[in-house]
């Protein structure tokens, strides 16, 4: 709990004054007298007060989501250390600032902040681990746009007011809170609003330890009695930038990183990678469904077929996103059979089936009996959902198909396209992988890299048994539009698709209907666990784990 100052003096052995406390804040505001404050309300910023955009799993390869958020992969700090990412929220600052970033705030927390502002004996504090140097300006503007008046706004400084240096966000926040509680020693309670499970526990443990020391008089410079501390866990939201903007911003970060490596005056000793670049990864070619048709199919065919309680559990991954053509970039011979990239075709559901209550699928057929189609699978089908621990290959083991009744014989449109994601690679890594690049490519597309995830439906399906088609035909190209559909400001509120998100965050942080994948922010990078490991696809439309 203790922190050392630059001259070695223990933080608890120095006086705690309002003047000293103000040095933490980026707003130049007079603080209320100590005797007037009975309650302290502290609000986290990212995904507590403001629903900050996360890297979109519809755009990025799983390994790149962790890569983007790690502080030591980019010379400029990456996703959580680049003000341009936060500034690109919505339609960008020029448009969003006049309308106060409407729709991007946690409305419940916003109301609580306003109530705190009106409470005469409460100190209202905004506390975030974002860097003071990079984010003071933009956060002040965002807060001002909502006319929020905090007594203190604390951002992580390079050096603390008493010469402290912080190895982690938690260390910074604890030092800040210590000054806060020991300065306003007549405050009877402190409430901290935080979205991170890990940090909620750390704060609770911290206050428990502080109160033990206060109880035995171990903090010698204060007469404070133990404080009633409540740490409130906030359900986080999940939002994304516009896909085109997000890709451009990441490319800008990469360009900046690559330039920094050429500047001998900049210290890049702690950066893991050399030059970086973005590569396309094609997981499969298929008949892609729209978000609307995907939602309709899930709600009409799947929800009623699930065992009780499973729909709301974390054990199910919703899909309903495509009909497989081939688990790779399609060669010209297959493109000719399906009418080329961008070819539209209308399908109807002819039946539904399940395998051991582990995988659910809809059997489909073209609405027009003369419509040519092709699939590497024996039957054209849409996998609706897969249970945790199951293999998508088992869709090919469904034997009993129940004919679709009239009210379930829904029709939907598809477009021939590729499931494409982007992957950030160090150039040395790319050269090593290059020999695998054309493993399945029969056409000359040197810009396309791909992987052969033959055990995943959404990342190339392994229940393929060889080619099956009705007629032959032929050309074009289609970038995965599922990245664009529903990505910008996606909330996944309350419908069956939203329920699917709960289980798909990967390691840690998955909570509530908004969970999309493992969210790692600047708070996670104080130690050596900065992994850039894979993360499951977000809402089930972009997943690509080999086994769920």
C-alpha cells in the first residue's frame, strides 16, 4: 500500500494538504475545505463513464487484438496510449464534440456523476490510468462537452507530485487514493466505480489493508479513522470505431512506429518488434449472410431449440453467418462455379438439426431450383451455434434433419465473399510465413495471406468432404462486409446475438451482454505478462478458433 517518494520519504510520513492534493489534477479548480466533505466519489473513465472503443474482432486476427493493446509492441505505445484512437471515436472530434459524444457514455454512470456534483458534501473525482501527457487535453474536452464538473481529474503522470514513478496503473491509482483519503480525513465514506474485475478486487483489498493500518494508528501523520469503502463493479460496454477509420488509424500507428525506429535520438530499446506491416488473412470463402438475416435466423430457428438455460449461459457461441464454399481463398475454378465474388443468391431453410446438443445447424437450399451453387460440404448448411468444448466438424455428423414448418421456412440473401481479417506482423515474421502463403492459392493474388484452419467453420470448416455443386458458372472480389455491418457503435443490446457475446471474450474481463473478447488495456501492462495471444472472435460472426 505504501509508496516511496523521490527522496525516499515514506508517503505516510508527509503531511497531506489540499495544496498537495491539487497537484494530482489536470483541472485548475479550488478544492472544498476538508471539513465540508463527508463522501468521496471516484469514477473510472474507460468503459465505466465512457464506453471507449476496443479493437474490432471483425477486423483483426485474434493475435493482433492483444498485439494492438500491448504497450511494448509499438514505439508510440499502441491502442491505449495513442490519443488519436480515442479522438477517432464515433465520427471524430470535430463532429462528436458539439454533440457531446452522444451515445458513447454509460448513461447510468453519467447520472450518478451529476448526482455527485449536486451533493454538497461530496468530492467528485475522475481517475484514469491514461497518461497525463497524451490525454489531458482530449479528456478535458470530452468531460466539458457533457458539462461535468469534477473537483479532481487524475491522469497518470510521468512523475507524481512527490517524485513518484509508477510501474503500473494500479500503483498510480492507489497512490492517488491514499492522498485523497488521508487529505479529506473527515470524509466518512469513499465509493469507487470501476469496470475491471481484477481492479475491483485490488481496490477492495487495498482499502481493507488501509483501514487495518488506520485502526492501529500505523499511519502516524493522520487522525483519520477507518473509512467506509465501497467499490462498485460497473458492467462494461463494448463499442468499435468505424472499420475504415480503425484500419486507417492502426496503419498510421504502424507508420509512426516504423519511422521512430529510424530515428536514432529515440529510445526504442524496450520495443519488441522491428518494422511492422498489415497483412490480409483469408479464412474461408462462403455465401455470407447480412447481420439482419443472421439475427433473424438465430431468433427464429435456434433459441426455441436450445435446452433450458443454455441461451443465457457462457457455454454457447452463436454463429449463423455463412454457408461454406471452401475453407480457403477460392481458386478460379471454384469461383467460376459460384458466379464469382459478389454474386448474390437467395436461400431457404429446409430443415434444422443438432448433434448431441452440441452443435445446431440449418439445412438450406437455393430458392430457385435452377440456381447454381457449390460447397465443399455434402450439404449446404448454416451452423447456428456451437457449444463450448465441441468441434465444428461435428456439423457433418448431423443425421436427423427435421423439415422446417411453414413458419420456420425462412428465406435469406447471401453474397459470395471471403472471411477476411487483418494481421499485424513484424516483417521478419512475415518473411518466415511467406512460404505458406500460396499453399492453397491457385489464382495470382500476391496480396492475400491465409491460414488453413480446417477445424473451424467460421475460420474454414473441417466437415468439408469434397466438392458438391448443382451447376457451374463464373468472377470479382468482396472484402468481408461483416466487419462493416453493425461494427461502428455496436452495443449488442439484449437480443439473442447479444447473449452470444457473453462467452466470447477469451481470457478475463468477459462480463455482461456487451462482452466481445478479452479486453486488455493499459492497466494490464505493468509486468511481464504482455502476451499477444489469440482472442476469440467477437459476436460469433468473426470467430476463428479451431475448436470452441
